[in-house]
């Protein structure tokens, strides 16, 4: 049996206790637990804050340049410039999705992430090659991190015939969800785009996670169409909308209508706190009961140089961009980057109670807010009861 | 004589050279410099990028909570709520401006900052106490960091009779510049506010640095009035406007008029890349020739929990908020956080050429952009030819 005893930690900033994990499950949380035997790994927690493993619920690990020689960014300003630049670079740089995903996974583990949902490009040029690379990484690190994959038509679906069939192949090959992107502005046929995706999801009993970058009313219309299909197919709780910038753009009356649709259909929302554009009103949605998650989105790739796979930094950016200054608001941002993401991923036994999986992180800082704004090295990262990172170093 | 030989560094990402500093001045920059003698400190630069010391050109070191027990933030949302909350906390917490400023200075040095311009609160309740505290810190660290002080009427000037006299006292007591704040919305008399400040500046031959948070046309009007006084008094090159959110709000035609006023009067602009509000169009101003600087603004104080005195993070935020993805744009942000700030502060002999002061930082990262987006520990920070921080630790 694998025993881990963590002494003197503060779960979610609560009173100081010890935590005993046995075979990857939290078995006891109490003050003054004595070591069950000489083969127990005993870690002194120094009164640090313990939180469940961070959840990066939207990223693109198949195509990061992390760990490669620096690449000067050169794409033009439009979405289509970036997509075409990416396709060109993919050919020229001969990137390996397996190596890219492994590099990002190691960085994420350093930063305390125990769960990742990653969108994986599928198109008529690369077929399922990216999915295969990510699946190899997932298999290799299956004890160190949980990875969910979304088959993602980055380059469009209906506008590139053959893509929908490939997406279905990807799902058959093990992708956990099916993705979509901008049904009107990219694919030019919002009903057709969404019908195709939901049909594949329905036939293969997988969830849906759709990128909606569309602004204002056009984005709102996409949400309406997604909600209609979620309801018709009984997909409540299985659908996530990523980005949804429009929720930060529409007027209050229409926002209320959209929030009702999200609640009625248990549709969750992902925001990574974009730097330059409106984004969903986090606290408004959170207080209404919408399930929220966050993610790194692309880090250091052909789309831009930013990001480091640190979900504490993402919580900081959510707060900074939203002008949240109170501790309770930043604690909400951390909750989104932990419990919110876990709900969206459908993670069972997530948390710090007895019976939960032993997936947790020991933070630097007196309070959760200090941990978020300071973002010191993670003192300890545990996955399945095993230490995977310590003092900021990935141990695997 | 104090000799420092830095081997194998890349000044501003250029070719690898050695840099020899003697008595605080860069004496030689060339490949293959041999050590002038046994008392020379020789540092291996490992081919890292060398940049001049970072310049934090707008902060509030007199009132940070950095280094103190965590304080839960509780101010209301309005500017006036925050100012009143600050005044209350100042009394209740019995903060020491000397300790606060010392704590922030040590953190800034760790992060590679060699020059700080700090606004220091002056009002009828605290008089010059904050200035005295900051001056004590400045004296104590005079060889380790350059500090400029702005006498700053945070709580208003005309609306609190006696404040203008105290500001003048502060200038007589050694404040390097005189500050101001929102001449219309806070002080209710824009012409009166600015006349008072410029009169003090003129009689004591000090520069001016004014906080303008005012939105849209009201902020633009403040800039017009500041430009008129700058011209009338021949103050070109001595006036900085901090925040100037309005430059990111007005229409293109009026923006062009304001930019012309800034250029004609050599008025510089400071932006710290606020998270939640419009801010100046950085590249537009930079390309027009407006001198730009950046700063931490308040870090971890009664205004909010954010910030860590890291000017590389500030360069990242400037880029992130502006949607700059190209390396050349992030290099501009770093230039603002170094050369721009040095120009605004009137720093002589700043740079990496022979004859410049030996104030520089050795960064982690293959390129300047990587250094900005990664923000690893600063490998070496040198001020006046002396090592003040190494591997992220402040040595003083």
C-alpha cells in the first residue's frame, strides 16, 4: 500500500490538520494523525494552504512551442491570419504533438495542475495525428495527470469537407468530447454546424465543448442554438461553451435571457480572461449558479507568446480583468480554477474530504489570495497519492 | 577600485560580449575581456540577455502592505470609497511608511528594478510623515536603488485646505516633483488645481507628475489644461501624466489633437496597464514619438491585492492588455519599462554603452519576449557596479 501523510496543512485556508492518503484516496483528515508505519512518506506542510489539484479546463497541448527553441511570432491580426499561420508553421516546423503535449504537461504538473481538458486539432490535413500524439502522452502520464480530449475543428468543419467525418473518427478513436468553433462566422451555417456536432455527440454519447468567439448578438445567437440542441437531446450537464465573449458584450436584458438558457440547460462557461476583449461577467454568472471553469488556452504557440500553464496566474488574470479586489472574489476565481473545472470535467471524488482522490497542491502564501497574487513555486503537488512535483520542480 | 567583469552576456539580445564595470561605470564592452586583476568580481553570464535596470516609474512605496501580515481587502467600489478606506486603515493599522517603503524596495531590487519614481501621500492628516519615511529609505538604499519622490495629494488638494501649503513644504523638504490628481472630478476646479501645482513647480524648479483617471472628454480636458500650462511656463520635458485612461476612450480625431499636444509640449505618459478599464493606445503613442513609461502603481495595499513590483510582469500586462503578440511589440513594452522610464526620470548615463552607469539586469530566457512572458528569477541585478540581487534573492 502507498501511504502519504501530510502534516500541518490548512485545507482551503481552514484550521491546521494532517491529511493521510492511502493508495491514492484521502483516508483521514484530522489533527495529530500518527504515521501508520515506516513505509509512509511523511511531509511537513509548514502550515501551508492545501487546495485540490488545479484544473486547466481549456488548453491546446497538442501545439504548444513550450520547450522548443524560441519562435518569433509573425501572424497577422485576424483570426483567419492566425489559423493560416498555424497551418503553415505546422508544416514548416514539423512539430510533434506528442512532444509538445508532453512538454506542456510537465510544466502544468510543476504548476499544480492535476486535470487538463485539451482541445486537439482535427482537420483534413493532419487527420487524427494530433489526437494520437496527445493520447500517447495521456497514456504515458496516466498516473500523474488526468487528461480529457476534445476533438476540435480548429480550421472549420463544414467549410472543409471531410472534417466532420474525421471528428467522428476521432471520437471513435477515444476523444472524450466533440468540439466546435464559431458556427456562424467561421462555418457560415450555424444550424448545420451545431446539428452535425450534436448528432455525433448523441450517437457516441460524448459531451460537447464549443469555442464561441463571436461577438454580441451573433455570439448570443450561437448560445441560443446550442441551448436548443442541449434541451432537445437531453444533454444537460454535458455541454460547455468556451470563451463566450458575447456574454460581456450584450445588454443586461439579453444577458438575463442567455443566463436563463445556460441555467435551464446546465451549460457551463469557460473563460481564460482574455487581455484585450470583453469576456463573461464572472461574478454575475457565478452568483446566478452557472458552472464556470477556466483554462490556459493556447500557451506559447503560433497564436501568441503568452502563458505558462499556471492556473493560479489564470485566477489572478480573471480577477485583474474583472476589477475584483476583495479576497472573497479572488477566492471565487480559485474555486473556478479548481472545483468549477472539476465539475465541468465530470471529475468524481474531487476535493479534500475523506474518500476523495488524493489530488492536491500545497501553496505558498498566508491566504488563498496571497497565493494567487504571488504565485510562488508550488511546494508540493500530489496526484493519486503520489508526489509529482516539489518546490516548483516536476519530478516525473 | 571596484571592478565587475560580466562574461558572455547578450546586451539587449545582441551578440555575446563581456562587460567590464569599474567604479560603477561601464568601461568596456567587447568579446574576450580579460580580468584586470585578482580583486575583480568575475561573473559568468551563460549567454543570458543583459538589459539596463528596470524602471518602475509610478508606484506608491509609502503605503504597501508588502511584508506585513495579510490584510483582507474590504474597500467599496468607488474611488472615494478606496481613498476613505485607505485613510481609515492608515490610522487603524498604524503603518510605517519607512518599513513599507523598505519592504517594497527590497522586492523591487529582487525583480531587477534599479530606478523608482514613487508618489508619496501628503495631506493634512499625515503632513510630511510619509515623505520622511520614504526619504529615510532612500538614504538607506542610496547606493542600491535610485528613488525619485513626487509629493502627491492623494486625498485631494483644494478640497482639503492646507494641502497645497503642505505640498510646497514637501518640495522644500526634498520631494523631487509635485503631483496632482483628477483636477475636475476630485478637486472640482481644474484650472485652480493645475495653477496651484504648476506655480509651486515653477517657483521651486521641480517637475510635475499628475494622476489623471478622468474618463473621456473630461480627461482630455485635463490634458489640454496641463499642456497649456506646460507651454506657458516652458516646462517641456518636465511633465508626466499618469494613467490617462481617456487616451484609450476618445475618438480618433480628438486623440490626434491630444497626441499633438503631448508631442508639442514633450509631455510623457505613464500606463500600468489597468485590468478593467480602457488605457492609452501604447503602440500608437510610441510610434508617434510620445515618451512612455510604466510602473507598478500600488502593490498589495488598501487599494487592492495585486502586484509584485516586477516590471517584466508589467511589460507582459501592457502587451496582454493591448493584444500585442509579436515579439517586436513586446520588445517595445520592455523598452518602455527601461529606456522610457529612464527618460521620464531624467536619468543620465542610462544604458549599456561604455560610459553608462553600471545598472543592469541579467534575465532568464532565450529572447526578451521569453523573459517577459516567463519572468523567471533575475539571475543578477547590478546597481552602481555592485551586485544587489542574485538568482532572485535580494542581497542587501
